[in-house]
């Protein structure tokens, strides 16, 4: 039932060619990858990966690496996992689409993934994603059954162990294997290494699009009524000449279709112009080919039909129902039902209130995350990449040489090392919580140099000075969350085991540090240990603190020292403060997109409100004329007209603000740390919306006070 299978892993390697060196991410894949997935091979063969020492590269990297030369047959030297090998370019592949799950530039054979010898034979090594191409006649349920049999055959011991850890009985599964359709994988973050889109984000965009469409349609209805009210006489004349209601309906629907069609063409031109900028906003390269797909065109045609029906039905049905005698007598020329208009205003203002409150709430949450105290000082700290697929000892030696080279610098105040970079994840290990419990707690394990905590401003609250300890390879620092989670009394000086398993190596806890955040704030603070064992993890990043008044000078000195120490290895750096903020890049993009969409919707809504307020004045022109004849002042008439709008606005706020509050609470569920949006926030939002509404309708309120009674009462 299975036609082909492909396992995929990813990693970083150092490429060398000509006189250049460059670090890149690669996909380690099995040889059928280019046959299973529809990535066109523009040069070479789709069988290239059947030779483990051939590599496939994308067109963009072929141009970047080899320029006008032919990439096919070129040799690339690759350093990875502590060894260096030569590879031949055996295939050039089209660039993956921006929305593809697989955003690769290099494909290498799976056997070169570090640790492949063990991983290829150990069933418990589950570091890869596996994709299965089924024979069309085979159901996924059949394959799921086969996977469960496979799991029972090869994972029985691990399953029993995991069941015991989780406190499950023999009838319950602790883990399992099952198929997931590729489209579902794309919209769920099953693994962090591949491009995915969260369903909640898609739902947010859908809601925004529907809100804008509704507001625009309401605007069209209201403005059609304002424009068409004076055409009642035309309708009456046509009816007196024999026009049927069907023909009048057809006329109004035709006008709506033409106007909507022209708007659609203009919007298509606007989209064509905005696509590159939108791609940059979403950090996702987009082309017109990505947008104008057949399914997109079908969706647009369906949207055109829905919009015509939504926006054109009421004006068409309303004006086609007039009786000829009433119209020709001059009655009902401007009489649009006030109840219907109030409903339109209420819907618009409800949507607008929800958008205003929701947009500002997301802004407050993202700002809260970016400004929250993380428990460490990352300002002016530079991270320099020190991981180039070389043996761990080489990276350790490079750190020592960089310390020596920068020891006398007046622009650098400290140099240390760490096993990873902020925003790229950390190793975690499961710890049993007590001897007689099945509870297991994940603990972050971080490798640092002994001067790392001081360089990052991490405060030690208990324990010994690290400088006083000669050998730290079997020592730990733990955070306060670790002590609290495991309830350890007198933790300093105690002996701890990895995973709380006495069968594993023992470590002495030499200190406790204050809690600090190394993961983004969607995740609650976790127990953490800091170790100093160079055989456990390498120093993959250098941390260098620059003096605040010498940033440019310090960077120049660091780069010069790197070139002296590392030779032709690329100098790659970033500021740790920016690395931390980059963890929220997707949320910042969401905030921008929501802000732009909400701004557009709000502008359209208030334009419609402006038109609707004009219709209300037209509906009440005789009443206003009578009141003015009876002595009402301009201010009295201004208040009279706006009072109704104010009541509708308050009703809309009573509906829209709770909706926004609920949606904000749902959106903020992904964050472990949330800003408090109290009564002050909502009161400020209500006040701002009231001011916007009153400012919008004030023009027609003022015009109501200037109405000429002689004109407004001429039909009475």
C-alpha cells in the first residue's frame, strides 16, 4: 500500500568553494525526495541523490555560489559533524514557492546527518519527519493499522517505560504512530523546523476579510440609498410607461454588478502593485504567480457574486416596490426606513468597535512582551557564531583565543561562550519528580562558560563563587524554578542526577541563580540547569559585551580579532537583544497586518457612517423644518440629530467591546505572560470611539441646524 517513503532532517553545515566559506542550512533527505515532491529539476537528474556524495541546490543558490558558471558538476566542500567531505552538484532545483512547507536551498543524502550510524539502526531515535506516498487505492486507515503493528513490534519496551512514567495502565497508549495529511501538517506546528501556518492566524485573517467585506457592503447599500432616493421619480415614470418590477430589479442589479466589477478590476491592479510590499511585510516572498492561481480566480468570481447579492439586493428590492401613484405625487422620495438604517449603523459600529479594541489590545500585548524584564541584561551583548561543523575542541580553542585577543580592548568588557543562541531553542531533559511518582518535568539544560552568568547579568542568589572552583565539569547551577519544582531543601552542595536517575552521572549543585527567560514568553518559566561540561555540549556561540559608548569601535575590534583567530571562517554576528525580540517577529507581523486591515476597515466604516448620517438628516428634514419654525436653535437641532447616533453607538459598543475582549482573550491564550487589559483600557477605547463617531457625524448635525424650512416643508 506504500509507494514511497522519504525521511527528512535538517541542520547547518559550512560550505567551502574557491576561496569562499559560507554557513548554510541544509535538508538531509532520502534519495526519493525529488521524485515524491513536485520540485522541478532544471539541470541534472532527479536521481542525483542516489549517489550519497552528490548534492542538489536551488537556482538562487546556484547563481549566488557560481554566478554565470554552470553549477552542475561543481565541487563543494562540506564541514559537518566534525568531518569534512567533498560533494558534487548533481542537480539544480527550482526555488521552492514561498508558501511551501519545505523552504530548502540544499539537499544532501540522509546518511550525512550527524549521528547517522546510530540513528539509522536505533528505533528510539526519532529525529526526522517521515513522508509516505500511498498507492491511490489504499486507505489511510489500512496504513494506520500497519503503523500500529510496527509500533508494537519495535517500540514495546519504550512504550512500557513511557506508560509507567505517565501513570497509564496497560489499556492506554503513551505514544503511537499515525498518518497526517500533508495539508494538515502545513497548518499545524508539529515540528519547529519547517514552514507552517497556525490555523488561528488563518482564522484571524478570515475574520478580518469578512469584516471588511461586510462593512464595504453596508456602505454600498447606504450610499446606494442616498444616491438612489432621488431616483424614485424615475422609477415611477418607468412604471407608468409599462416597466415591470423584474426589469427594474434587473436595472439595479446590473448597476451593482458593473460598479462591483469595476471595483474588482481596480482592486486587482492594486493587489498587483501591493504584492511585493505585502510579501516583505509577512517576511514571505510573494510573486503574482503565487496570487493569481486558478483557485484564486474561482474564489474572486464567487466573491463578486456574493458582493453583488449582499450589496445590491436591498436597494433593488426596495426601490422596485414603489407604487406609481405615490411616487408621481411626490411622496416617499427620501423615505428610507429609519429602522433599517439604524440596523446598518449598529452593525458597522459593532464591527468598528471590535476592530479598534482588538487592534489596540494586540499592540498592548506585543509591547508588553518586548518590554518585559527577562531577568538578564542583554543590552550591548553581541553573539558571534562559533559552530561550523568542526570538532567541539576546535570551537573551545577559538573561544580561548578570542578571549586573549580582546583582553586588552577598551571597547569590550567581557567575552564568554554558550551552547546556543536565543530564539533557536535549548536542549531539554525529562526529570522524574520524586522516587515514587510517575510525574516527569522537562528541564532546560544550558551549557555556559563560567563567566557567562556574570556577562549576561544573571544574579546568583545562593552558592559558591564560580571563580573559586577549579573544575566545573561535574557542577551545576540551577534556577529558582528548579528548586521550587523539585522541592529540594539545602540544594547548594547537594548531589543531583540527570533525569533524577541515580544510574546516570552525578553532579554537584554549586549555586542557585534568579529565574531568567531564555524562551519566548509564550512559554511559562521552566526549571533550568546550567552546566560547564565541554564534552556534553560545545560552545556554538560566543557572547561579547561591548561598552555602551563604543559599539562601533567594539564591533570593529571583534571582527578584526575574529579574522586573526578564525582565518577565513565567516564572521556572523547579531545582538542578543535583537535575537530575543526576533522570537516575536511573527506576532509583530500579525500586529502590523491587523493594524493595516483594521485601519482600512475603520476608514471605510466611518465613510459609510458619514453617508448614513446624511440619509438620516434627509429622512427627518420635514421634522427638522417644523422644529426650526417653532423656534428650535441650531444647537437643539444638532443635539437632536446626534442623540440617536449616540444611542446606537452605545449599543454597538455594548456589543462590539465584549466581542473584541473575547477574541483578545482567545488570541492571548498562546502567551504564558499576558498584559492586563483593565477597566481603564476599555474605558479609554469607549471614549475614543465615541469621539470618533461624534466627530464623523457632526458635519450633518451642523447642517441640520442650517436647514431651510421653506424647502423642507414644501410638500406638506
